[in-house]
């Protein structure tokens, strides 16, 4: 889906000489406007500038068939004054997309193959699994992985660890045997869409996400991705091969993981490490932290804690 504000789209249509179309944008239904976003996204995948893609899509939706715009270049003096002030946030988004749009159009498989090729020299011990679209490395007690995901034209990474000892203890405590590795199985993980300069969870100097649509953008993203993975991702997955570190992240810096308040994992690690005092401390901390939560989380927390205590007492 191409994301454009109605004001920006109307202004650009007017600049391309499409005044009638520009005047109709504000009155379009949500369904028709969403169609513009979907069709515009296809134009952008073909290498069109994002705003040009949106304008072409608008003409197609409004008139029922595609055609070229009346002007090849925008004439801003021809834009009504009320449309000339662009949305700063939308400008930022457009500039971000255009930074990765140069060159010939590229599709998802080509993008992932190129990024994997750029990374493989910097991931010793890892193997790329094309069907899962991720790198994977086995260690003594589980699997570390670094994977690609793409939605709405933007590439993100998801990286983390499946710790088999922790998952086995969780299955023993809570009756869930599904600890074997699968594409979505993870003990702890992080998704880069939840990182960046404005993230309250994991502030990062730049957005570690890449709206790649052209070969030039792919080359730029490959260079940036290597730096991000070697500086941030590899230290993260390596550190979290230790259960104690998984527990510490969930308890002390929960924004550094995407799982929401995973009490079962925390309690399972306390049980695995045979630390009864830390189990009590973690339960007290999570109980205090959950005071503002809605729903059944507090009762689930009490249930999860009770299951560990019962198992612990049985083992005495």
C-alpha cells in the first residue's frame, strides 16, 4: 500500500496539470482512496517516483483506465495556495522511500538474495535457508537466527534465539510441547520495525528498515545492513544464547524484545537456573509492573507463578 496524504496527492495532481482530478481527491471514499494506494504501490514497484505513482493511480481510479499525466514535470506555480504546504511527516516518508528507489526495479526474491549474499561473509557459522528467508546457526542449546521480512515495500529484520532448554522447561511447567524450531518459533526476538530514532522501546540513530524498490537502493541498503548486523544484531543473538541474559532483557529492558511480558519464559529460566529467590523477586516485579494492565494478565501471572512453585515443591 502506497501511503500518501490526500493533501499531498491533490497538490501533486495540480502540479502535473490534473486540476479536475485534484479537486476530487478530498471527496473520495476510503475504499476508492485505498485503491489508489494499492495501484500506486504497483506503479512504485515498476520504478516510478512515489508521488508520480500516486498521481497515475489516482487518474486510473478516477477515470477508470490508466493514462499519462498532462505534464511530464510538476509546475508548482499552478498549485492552489492552500495545497502548497506539504505535510512534513509525509515529506520525510517520501524522501526515505526515494533514497532506496534508484536504478532498475527489484522484487522481493531478488532483494532477499542480494541482502543474504552481502551478509554471508559477516556471519561465520550461519547458513542461509532460502525457504525460511533467514540465516540460522546452531549452538549447544538451541538456534540463533537473523531473518528478512518485507511488508508494504519495506524490508525489516527479525532476529533472536530459540533456546531449547528454556522451551523444554516451559513445556514441562505449562504443558506446551511446541519448542521445536519453526519459522516463527522463538524464545526471544526483536523486530527492527520497532526500533529507530523515535522508538520508545529501542531508540536507534537511524531507522533499521529499508524501503527498497530499485537496484541503487538495494546496493545502499546492503552496505547499511552489514553495519547494522555486525554492530547490533550479532551481539544481541550471541548474548541471548545464555538463559540468564534472556531473563535479564525481559526483566530489566523489556523493550529490547518484542514478546509482551513473557512471564512463562522468565519463570522457566528461574526454574532452569534453580534460583528460587530470583523467582520470587521476578514475580513481585511483574506483579507491580502489571498494575496498569488490562485484561487477564494479572490472573495469568499468578497462575504461571503457581505452576512453577508447585513443580518446585514436588521436586523437593
